[in-house]
């Protein structure tokens, strides 16, 4: 067990001889860089090169994103696709959620905003400009929010104001075509499994650590079963069909108009 920060990072090695890392902390500030450096160092085994993930999928936490970009310079950082829920929250604060839930045509217009995530990266700016002309005025507050945080804009001096979240973080066009995951559902499922195992809101530290070890032992058993030839459980049919439908639409991107897409 490696302990670099008191009760902040622990490293456990299990049956398959790969380190399992659980990083714990109240806040992810400048110490986050040090935690991620610990990950890179702790995963160096024997003469193997340092751990450099090809991609990292996370929630839209700017402190974590900044730390990842400092420590893992060669890795792609992907934000999980959650724009739909974020937009619904904005609709609620703008008093438009009721219309979204009861007026199908209005709901379609709202979803045109979140569909921006599936637009070709180089077309994001011109397609958003088209949306501003297509959508009704009552959606202006939602468009303003989306532009500020996800699109960017040109200010009065002619300078480009970059959005809080870069297009590469939230755009899933290439991910969809390449068959990569667009969400962090796997991580959410693992988190739910830990919560179910703990069954308390504020566990003691060592109770929490023992819970992590117990949950990981279950994961290791599944890993061994897969090595022995047992196929992992696949996606439910409804999700497979949804993925296939989305892929088909994205593949037809060049053939569709902005409004149809």
C-alpha cells in the first residue's frame, strides 16, 4: 500500500497484478496535479513505461480537466455526454420545462441545441449560427448559456471569446463514428455498486477502504471469468438500437440539412 497524501490516495494491488487506484479528496485543486502524478508513477511496473492513457473520460470539472492536461499531455480528455440534462436544468430555471415536457414540437427545437454535440467539429460555429436563426426567441436564454459555456463568440472588439469547455471536450462526432463511449455510465454503475455496498451516508475511513477492496474483489472475479472465456454481459437491446440509430444519423451528416440533422 502506498500512501503519499494522508487519507487522500491509496494504491492496492490485486490478483491480476495491475494496480487499482482510488483517489479520494474533498477538493481537486493544485493537489490534484500531485494526485495524478502519483497515478502515473504508481502504475510504472518493472521496466514498463509510465502509464499514459490514450483518453480520459470525466465529468465537466474544470479543476480535474486542468490537472489532466498538465500531467497527461499526450492523452485526449473527453467530457461525458451530459448536455441534455444540463439543458433541462436551464429550461427549468427559465420556466420552460413545462413546455418541453408537453409540447413535442418545442421539445424537438430544444433538442436541436444538444444535437450540436454530434456536429462535425469544424462545423460547430457555422451550424450554431444557423440555429440562432432557426430557433424561436423564447429559447434565446438557452442559446446564450450554450454559447457562453460550449460554443464561444466574437466580442465587440472582434476578438474570439473561448467557451469554458472546449469543443473537443463535449463534441462526440468522432467518438460516435469510432464506436467510443459517449457517457460515463460504467463509472456511474461502479459508483452505485459502492453506494449499495456501504448502505450509509458517512462511513468511517477504514470501513470505506474495506468496502472498496470487497467491491474490487468482485470485479477481479469477473475479470478471471472473462479470461476463462465467459462473455461479459452486453448492452440491453434498447441501448444497442439507440446507438445504431444515432450512428446511422451521424453517418448521414453530409446528406442532411442543419434542421433535419
